[in-house]
C-alpha cells in the first residue's frame, strides 16, 4: 500500500525524532562514561600512590586515602546506576541491585562528609599544637579512627534504611523508575543533623580557626625572617597543607550544600561529581600526587625499591 505525501512526511519526522533521541542518548552516555572513568581512575591513582610509596603513608594522607576509597566506590557503584536513572527515569532494576545502590549512596555520602571533617580536625591539631600532633597522631591511631568511622557509618545507615522499610522484602518487585529510598519526616530530620549539620558546622568552625592560626603564624614568620628558619619551613609546610585541604573542603561544601538546602531541585548530581573533582584538586595542588602519577604511568613503580623513593623535596 502506497503512503500519501502527508503520511510520508509524518513518518519522516518520527524517524528524525527517533534518530535525534538516539544521538542525544549516545552523547549523554558517553559523557557519563567519561565522568565515571575519571572518577574511578583518578581516585585509583591516589589509592595506589599512598599504598605503594612508604613516605606518603602519613596520618593526613591516610585520611586522604580513606576519602579516595570512598570516591572510588562512588564512581564504581553509585554513579553508573544514578546517571542511568537520570537519563532514563523509567529504567527497571531488581530489588537486590536497588538495595546495593541505596545502601552504597547513603553509606558513602556519610563517610565522605565525615572524612572531610576528620581532615579538618587533623589540620587544626597539626597547626595549633604541632608537637602534640606528632606524638599523639600516629599512623595506627589514624587507621583505627578511620575503621571506626566506616563501621559506625555502616551501622547508622543500615538502621536508617531498615527502620524506614527499605530493606525488608527481598522478593518484592520494584516498579520501573522507583528505585528510591523512602525516609519518614522524623528520620529525615535526624539524618539532616547527623550527616550534614554536625560535620559541616565542625568543618566551617575548624577552618575558620585554621585560617586565624595560619595568619598569626605568617605574621610571626615575617617578624623573624633574619633568624634561621629551620622551624619556619616546617610551619610553612603545615600552612601549605592546610591551604590545599581548605580548597578541597570549599569545593566539597559547594557540591554538598545545595543538595541539603533544596531537595526539590536536582542537586544530587553535584554530591557525586565531587568524587570526580577531588583527584583534580590533588593533581593541581599536591606535588607528591603529580610525581607518583608520572611514576605509575611510566611503569617505574615496578622498579626495585620504588616504594622507598623520597618525596620530601616535593612538599
């Protein structure tokens, strides 16, 4: 049967719309693939660097390692499903996959926020009382604090999801497009206070204090320039570390605050994209990351005693 000219035109328009939609989907999925790859690979470089090079295994870098592991898992587990649902809202997923996604997104977000809070505490103690810090803040103590953080965050988020009825029926069918967590008003307020208000208040207050301490130390250094500056170089290193981590915290807050301020707008993407931005900050401001990056990609990391390379002159 022959199509009329009008019918042919309609079919042609539908075909063009389908092709445009396919092209848009391909572009969106390619963008997601790039973001996920950058997040996974960037944070994996940080993880490998701190694990392999002995001199980088300091208390502060262990906290950065914990943050990098969190960001790596966000890129590997949370981002693919989240952006798939964002692109195609009616996507269908099984109950087990939905539970894994929801547990991971809540759990890793909580750990990420408290990791940044611990970094703020670490920098405050290092600047305010460097002698006490060097004696008390050992690698073993830092690792224990990190382990406690991961364990307590897991317990809290499992309770949050369980008591809101999100993890009860493993055989239930999940309607397409409804792989979401339901949280009642009481738990929403509790979660807001525990996961956002408390750690973010701590971060802001501590970094204001760090800024004040750094300013005073800079004034003291300027006043004693004629004296030998053996101690000054150490203090300058601490201030530089605090400044770099301060940039990381500012970016973190810029990505996180909009999500909690307004849950009606789609700001959740910023929370996950923060995991992609962190390795870029390391690359821009941490000389040891730039050095380890080169060593990894030139395969010199497999050389004899490569783990004992001296990074001191890069700080």
